[in-house]
C-alpha cells in the first residue's frame, strides 16, 4: 500500500464522518436557533431551556438517521476490506 492509497482511505474516512454527523449537527443547529429566537422574542433568558429540547431532538434524529449511518459505515467497511483483500 502506497501513500496515495493511504490518503484515499483518510479522505474517504473524513467524508464518511461528515456524512454521518452532518444531519445530526443540522438538527441540533436548527433546534438551537429556534430556541434562541424564542428566547429573544419572549425575553426569557433561562440557560437550561436550550438543553432539553436539543437533547431530545438530537436523540430522535439519531434514531431516524441510524439506518443511513449504518449503511454508510457498512459500505465503507466493505470498500476497505475489498481494497485490503486485493493487495
């Protein structure tokens, strides 16, 4: 295995991390923005109000996106095993 194959593995791994964490991060971001807007409009400045809805939304997003994340990770593993087996 040469350095270009190693860089390809690393590039694919970084892309996989972005694909798997992107939807969850977007859900957390959007819920945080909605809560912050609600707090700004109502002038309720309770810091703990942000955490519970965000945790619940991220947990539900994890449950929703778990099959996608599993298939992405499984496909990546199969590609790596194929490359290692062809050496």
